[in-house]
C-alpha cells in the first residue's frame, strides 16, 4: 500500500545561491516520490535558472508570485500543493537526508495534523554540514530551568491558551508565541505536544488546511506558523514537535540586520499583531495578561534605553505603539489599511 504523498513548499525571494543548497539537500533524501513546489517572486537573481537545474533530479514545479509578500507566497503554495502532507522549508534551510521520511512517519501517530522539527544553527562552508553532524538548536534553549525575567513572564502573562498547557510551543493568553521551558528538556529527547514552531522545518496535513487562507496584512510573515497552527488545532487535530526531524538554518548576509532599526520595528510589530489577528475568535485571550505584558515590555525597553544607552531598544517602543494602531485595523477587518501601515514601516 502506497504511503501519503508529499509536497515540499519553498517560498523564496532573492536567494538563488541558498536555494541551490536547499534543493541539493532534497536530492539526497532517503525517501523519494515527493514533489517540490517553489514559489518565487521574480527578482532577477537567477532563481528560475536554479529551479530549472533540478528538473531532472527532482519533481519540481515553479510558481511565480506576481504581487504581495510572504503570506501571498504561502497562500499560492497551499492552493497548488498536491500532496497529502505539505512540508514547509525555508529557502535557507538545508534538510537532513531523512527529513521527508521522518515527517511522514510522524503522521502515523493518531490524529496528527501538524508537525514541527528542530532547526540547527549553521553557516555555509562548515565542513560538518556534509556529514550532517549535530549543531546547537536555534529553537530549544540550552538551559532547562526558568531564571530571572523568564520566570516572572511565565507566571504573570505567559500562561497558555486553554488546551495548550503542556505544549512546548504555545500561544500565551497575552497573544504572544511562547515556549514552555519545563517541556524543553523532554523535547530534546522525544516527541512532545506543540504548536507549529518555525516555517524553516514544519509540515501540515493538507486536509487540515483545506480552504485556509492567510489574511493579506503581513509583509515579513512573522508568527504565520502560530496563526496556521491555531487554525489546525481548531479543526480538532493534534500537533507535535519531533526533535529527530532536522534542518540546518544557514546564517547569511541576507538575514535581517540587527542594526537596521526600521526593519527591526517591522519585525516586532508583526510579532505583536498575533493578539489582534486572533482576538475575535479566541476567547482564552486575556486583556489583563496583554496589558501586563505590554507594561513589562515597556519597562524593560526604557531601562535599556535610559540606563544602558541601548538605542536599538527603540524598536521595541515603536513596535508596541505601531501594533496598537495597526492591530485595531486588523481586528475590524481593515486588512488592506493594516498592510498599508506596515508598508510604510518597510520603506
């Protein structure tokens, strides 16, 4: 009996060199028979030529994205994915050879609708990459105990939404994507319950997202994973984190610069909009938890700015204000106006 079919979905923009490494990694999979769907926004960087290079090695399709940003690429991919399982890969995430096999195996567990895997820090040119040696995780913390600010956060505003109490990754009642540090140690050793963690390495059951579409009020797409995961959970499916599913996340110059204050503001603003994206539908969200979180964030930012002279924390202050203004537009359904405000931050 044939197993489930798989579509690997890769949105990409201006990363032809990195995409080449990702596609090469897919040619080395221990399980074959999957399709690769590359959604590319034309940029003149030879992405199309890179995809063409792999037509004889992979069952690869190229979709050109004519407008929009990250979530439009995802919407295109979801609409055209043929597989029973849709595996998401970033265009800078090199898959381990057993990635497809382990994603498929994870769905043999009862009623699983979404799977997350680990993301390891790496850089091109590292000789260990050729042997797929282990690297530090970009997701799971090195320390398993809550300390300092994390302990305060966990008690005050990081309480999970109803039903997510034992999840590794969850959405807090303040509307913030969070990690259960108590579950992190177990997650390093085996499968645990979890919302989707990182788009660099995750998968969903196609029928669990049938008809789903992201609203257009995103640019970078930050927290799209948790938004999609929340939808899957509402369909009644389980979601898990499997630490044996791994990719190398390549550090590169095209990554967001921490010195670029404007782009940092955009990133933080989109992260803080998850609360407003879910507010009308998720009754476990708490205004008091949100207010407590905002006040604590404000105090931390002011402390770093005034005492440590860290002007990069201005991004936190600006994003809090922006998220309040844009969040109202998101909540009342004015998606195009919200996107317009985000575009102003991008320019």
